[in-house]
C-alpha cells in the first residue's frame, strides 16, 4: 500500500483498503461509492465487422486519408 499512497492511485485489493491513506480511500473519484455502483454498466462487445469499420474510419480521421 506504500505504492498506492506514493503514486496516489487506488488499490484493487479489498483486503488492503484500510491501509490506503484516508485522502485516497475517501476520494469518490478513485473509490466509487456503493450508491453509484448500481448506475454503472459494462460496454457490450460489438461484432468484428463493425469494429473493423470503426477502426478504419478512425484511422482515416487520424491520418487524413
């Protein structure tokens, strides 16, 4: 937990949360409150053909071609 405290980054190990500095542990931007967790949802994977189009389009935008 010294590393988490030093770099000010949350730790995913639930058993060690008590060892994290209070300023980090109580930061809602790092540790999402329980009442907000219910609002989160995973992004579903898209079909490969759609992903290919999205990647090619982004590369055209990024490179100008």
